[in-house]
């Protein structure tokens, strides 16, 4: 191979390595993430141990109760017995209660469930923020709100390399959060609601 060809090959290799480095080339483009799918996955809060639920059954005082989700994930409803609540939405819990109660009544009762008190929800913010740690807000929050709770970025932070570490039924994954895309360009799709136990990592 001639010396000119060798120089060209070395230059191409160097460019390939540089493009693979954080902040080189990739930052100019928004990350390829299905934010709409991620938002749908977190649109309904998943109940957890310690949460207090308000169960209301239309024209049925026996089923209408305020109950706390036990450490084993269940709640107990008169007549119905134990109903699994942890990891489920309030709509799913309400349907289970109504279905199990139907065998005691002529008509299937109309049941609704609401989260009266939120106690199991917690998120973590780690890395280059003023106050890293665990946070237990009383309502579901987004990435920007979590960063605000953590006191914002330190001067050493790289806001465009933030990631959300999420573990759910789909496994563990890292979801990028590019601060400039969300705040600078107003693309609020990236400001995802956080699931319980999500970790926001700020390099």
C-alpha cells in the first residue's frame, strides 16, 4: 500500500474513533428514542406498598373502604378478601374488586379506586447535581422536576449527557435526556414522567 493510501486509512480510522466519543458528532442530533411509547408506559401510576387507596362502590357501603397496600402488595376488602394491588393501576384493581364481589350480589358493583396517599413513589438523582440522593415526592414528577429537587446541575455537569436508568417489565435500559433539546429547543417530549425507582444520572 502506498504511503498516501496509508495516511488516508489512518485518517479515516481516527475520524471513526472521534465520532464514537461522547459529544463528537452525536450531540448535534436528538437521540433516537420513542418518547411517546415511554410516556404511555408511565401515564398510569403503578401502585406500591404503603400507598393508601380509596375504594368507592356505588350504593355499597360495605365495599367502600380506605385501605393501605400491605408490604406483600395486597389489600383486603370486606367479602372480597385479598386483592393484589402492588405494581398495578387503579383501574385494574377496581376491576378485580368488582369481578370478585359480583358473586355476592345480583349485579356486578360499580367500583372506582383512587390513590389517596402516595408513599411508595421514589426516584433517585445521582452525579453532578447539588443535592444527589433519593427523593419521595407526593406526586409523579418529570426529569426536569427531579433535577430541580436535586438543586440543579453543578458547574462540572454535562446537561446533554443525562440518562434515565429504568428497570421495568421490559428489562433495564438507559433513556437519554438531552437538556438542550428539552429546554433550549422546547422539545418537551424528552421531559418524561419518572417511574418509581428510576435513577437520573448526571455525568
